[in-house]
């Protein structure tokens, strides 16, 4: 540990960090009430509410990453939580299209950027050992999935009562703010420091490791999260159920993510960067299964496969960003990969609409073949890159 804390305080610290995931998963209610949103707001407003936060999040993540290297990360973290409390609890209650877009942009763009970057930075500062850090980040992302599962069920339950009550569970963030004030340690900015192990020496050369990581994050996140975000359209378009079943699918996906995130540290220790290969394969297979055989059982199984792969590779991207840069650049690196994730949301509604128009279909499921192929290609490229790197290491050793 880089910070001295009692065992009880360590546990309370990780509880708070894990519970803060309500702000990361707080926009998943979109997928639960997507049909209702299109019925009650103009199409341009709903599309913008999904896309614009990605653009705003791009700058928010980069700026938050840079700021987290310069100021106390705890203060930045609390600012993100408070902003979410002001926007995430009333999003479906706004009376007009424009205000809906503005609130969604603040909630899904700025809040996501601030909290996700500062949280990963705080955990990285607190756990300096690489193996321990991988386990804690796996736990953090795993609980993110578990929080998402609980929220999905609550969103579905509330939406069945009245769709405008969908975001009501987000009020829990008030409790998280109070806990964070007392149990999250102060994380002042670091100066230049020497690094060791897998980290790169000095300031030069770190970008060439982060850029490919961010690019992979963008491409796979775009394909995978389009499926997750618009899963309600898949459910209604294939007559599989109501918002409650959509919520169940969200819960299945996130619970599976939790399980695989929780064992990330152990699996990464065995596979290292090869861990992306089975992760991409699971995501692609889950999408293809739901495409070829649309039914309730296959939807559940497909979401389980999707969740297993997504939880694994999502944790890998963030963890990897903290070990391929110098210590004083962790915030910036985390901001870059978070930006890639945030940016991937921007083209989702427009590409989906384009593909459906190009394919002359009104069924979202018909586009799954495209998204599944994108992830499958990423899997093949990952195999090629890992084989190439392994051969290079063998040549170097000889």
C-alpha cells in the first residue's frame, strides 16, 4: 500500500469507491426506457442525448485527467459526485427537448469524465503494488457491474410504475457523497517520480503505448455498447417482453461482468495481454447468438457472454493504462482511455440509423451482424499482435 490505512478503513475506502459506480452506471436507465424516450421527446433530442455526452465526455475526460495530475484527486472526485446528484436524479422530469439534451450532456459527459478518471487515479495512488492494483481495479469494475445490475432492476421496476421515475434510484449518490467525505483519503498531486517494473522510464515514449490501447477501447466500446444501450429496441422489436425483461437482461450482463471483473487479477497474472483474445471472442459470440436466434433464452445467454467479455476487457483497458506510463502521468493516461470510451458513444445513434436505413429494416437486430463482425475483427487483430509480440520477445531473449 502506498497509503497507510487500517484494514477497516481500507475496506470502507473500497466500499465507497465501489458505490461511487452509481454515477458511472447511472445513465443505463436510457436502455431501460429507450422506447418511452423516443415516444415523449423528439428523435433529434434523444439521439443528441446519447451522442453529445460522448463529445463532452471527450473533453471532460482529457481535462479531468490532466487536472487529476495537478490537484487533489479527492476534491475532483467529490465535485463529480455532487454534479451527478444535481443532474442524474431529475433527467426524465425535464419539460422540453433542449433542456433534456443539456441535462443529459452534463450527466453523461462531465460527470462520467470526472468521476471515472479521478476514481481510477485514487485507487492507483492508494495501491502501488501492480498485482494488488490489478485486483482492486478488477473489484472496482466488478462492483460497477453489480451496481449496474441492481440499478437495472430498480430502473425497470420504477419505469413499470411510471417511466419518468426511471432515474429515481440515482438519489443514492447522496449517501455516497457523505461516505466519500469521511473515508476517501486525500490524494494530492504527484511530482515527477521514477518508475519501475513494467512502467516506462521518464516522460518520453509513453504515448505510443496509450494510443493503441485507446483506439482498441474506442472501436470495441462503440460496437459493444451500441448493443447494450439500445437493448430495449432489440427486446421490443422482437416481441421478447417489456421494460422488466430489458432490466433483467441488463442485470444478467452486469452480474456476469462482476464475476469476471472479480477474477481479473488472477486471470491477468496468467494471460497478461492475451486476456483480450477470449474477452473479444465472448462479446462477438454473444452478439452473433442474439442475432441468429432471437428468443428470451438466447438473449439471456448472449448477454451473459457479452457481460463476461466486456467486464474483462474493460478492466484490462483501465488497468493497462496505469502500468505503461510514469506514475505522475497516470491521471493523463486514464483520461485518454476514458476519453476513447466516452467518444465511442457519439456515433452510436447515427451509425445505427444509417445501418438500419442502408439495410432497409426497422428491426435493430438486423444490424447485429455488423457490430459482431467489428468485435470479431478486433479479436483476430489481438491474436496477431500478441503472436507478433511474443515472437519479438523470443528473438530478443535469444
